C-alpha cells in the first residue's frame, strides 16, 4: 500500500505546513489551514496513465515559433471576447458563479453548438443525464451529437477520454469530483486540488480543451484552494442576481487574452442571449433629468462601457451618518467625501450618502471618482446635471484631477451614444476635436463646481 503523506494546506494561498496552526504565515489569514492527505504514489507529477506523449526538449528562446495560437469559436461572440478570441487547444478554463447564475445553461448551449463540428464530452457529476436532457429540450437545443457522461471519478473520466478522444471536455463541477488516491471526501481542499491537477495534466498532454465548472463561496470567490486558480489558464466569473435577467461574464485570469474583459448576456426562456450593445442596457436616460445622476465610461478589458452612477445625499436621521456604496469601493467613497470636504468646501459630515452603479456593475478602476463626486454634488444641491453630459477622471488626495487610460476612446464612445458634453482631466483632452461632443478639461476639483 502506498504511503500516505499528511500535510496542512492554506485554502487561501496554498502554502503547506508540517502541522496545523491558526494563522497562515504567508497570507496572514486566520482559520484557513486544512488537513491534506495525499498518497505518495499520486504526487509524483508524472504523466497521466494512457497518455505517453513525447519527452519535452530544451529550446533556445529565439528559436521558438511565434505563430499565433489557433482559436476555436464558441459561436458566442461575447464569450469569445472574454476568452481572448476563442478556445485554445490544451487549455484549462474554470467558470464560476453563484447558484442559478446560468453556468450549466451557458455551457450546454456552447457544447451543443461545438458538437456540430467536433467531438464534445459533457461530464455531469451533480445532475443526472435525464435532467441535462430535460434542460436541453426546454431550451430547444439540438443535442443529438453531444455526448453525455455521468461520473464523479477522475480516473474513470480519463479512461473515457482516452477511449473517445473528445476535442472538448466539460466537467460539471470540480467540487463533486474525487480521486481514489485521496481519502478525504469530495469537495475538500485535497480532493479539489488533486482532481484539478489530474485533469489539467491530461488536457495539456492530449491537447483537449478542458472546461471546469466551479462553485463560489459566500464572499464570491471560487470555492477550494487558491492554487486551483493558478493551475488553470483562464478563470471566468458569471455574475448576476436572480431578480435581474442580465448576466455579466468577466475574465479574472487569462493567459491567452485580456484580464477584466466583460461579456454581457440576457437570461431568456430559451437560454442566455448575447447583448450586442451593453452600454444601452446600463443607461436609463429618461425624458426628465433628475438630480444625483451622471453618466461615466468604464473601460472593461478592451472596450468602453457607458454606465450611470446615482447618488443620494440626505440629512442623517440618526447621530451617525451612513455611508453606503453599491458597485463602488466603500473605503474609496469615504476618501472621496473627505477630498470633497477639504478641497471643494462641500460638507457632508452630517449627511447620509448613498452611491449606486446602475445595472449591477462594479467599478474596478479609479476613472469613476470624478463622476461619483459630480453625482454627490448634484444630489446635495438638488440640481440636475446638464443633459448629454459625461464625467470621468481620477481624483487625487490633493484635489488634483488625474488622467485615465484610453481617454480619447472613452470620449468617442460617448459621442456615438449621443452625448454632447464631457468633463475630463486636462491631460485627457483630445488632440483633435471629436465630432458632436464638446470636451472640457479640468485640473482641480474646484473647477468641477464651476462647470456644473
């Protein structure tokens, strides 16, 4: 019998220890050390049984071929955009999301389309074959060429892949898979780690496109050890509430494309449908312009996206004023209010301040600073901002307005949607005028008050 190695692994960063301790020395997190049992025979890191392959050779860097990696289209342009152009042979992709977000629905739609031109194996560990067939029938999918397999043992999955040699392998989900070399239950740190490593090695050696479905924790991160995200090539997150029919697919990690690329889908009765113009769904430009609302431009991956930021400033009913930010960083909101107080003379210390990004998006960059303050000023003064105005820019602690990346592209995108005025950092002023929009550049926060 193979000797069993016992180690203690941090679920956050993957650091290993010889004995249990309360805090991880590497990442500083508490209560994240879990016992990890691994057979000595299974930790050799050798080739997967049945896939001999060839021994890799050492090559000089200047002699390596620079030809572009061939891509396989998924038939969904939004998904291809997030992936960086399509699927890559031998790549490992992890798709996570909350329950009910539509992970299995999206993959079933994609695999049914891919099965028309190549062999695809869909391994379901959480649902029966009948449940998957019922979903395909409900969505009206032509699944006659899609191969289904119900299994939770990675050894059996690898043997099936060896016999059928599919071009694409989907495993739903990695948290229910198990390997016989690990004694712990499926879903544990050791099982998720070893199963993912086992399947990833198989994908690299055979050139199979591997797509893993992953659960998320209560804080929205992928469940399992942090090293899981290091093993795979691309990590995607499907986000969206059950009461909102729109879903956003964001790339968290991508070795073959841009990070933070965003794809937008709409959940319909026939499945997920692509949204070709995402800016239109995040803008609600009614006939009446109300105070506390302003439009800004996010830069998501490789494209601009117009979104609306709303603010509500009201007298604090209790002694302690509230600060609530939805879609924006809470600490950055407090910092911006302090800058507004110090350098613009607008005191909100006795006011409740609420900020919201319309559409459920989240600001992952600092270009929304100036727009957030403009919305706060508009709500505080109870004065609506001019129609057709966009505001963008980063605000520094000294009250200076800092430039943002791809400023001219953002302004041009706003002009395409009919906006006629723009307040931007002075350093982002376009060298040539953009047709249909008047651009005003500012250097200090006090200039914003004069303009609006």
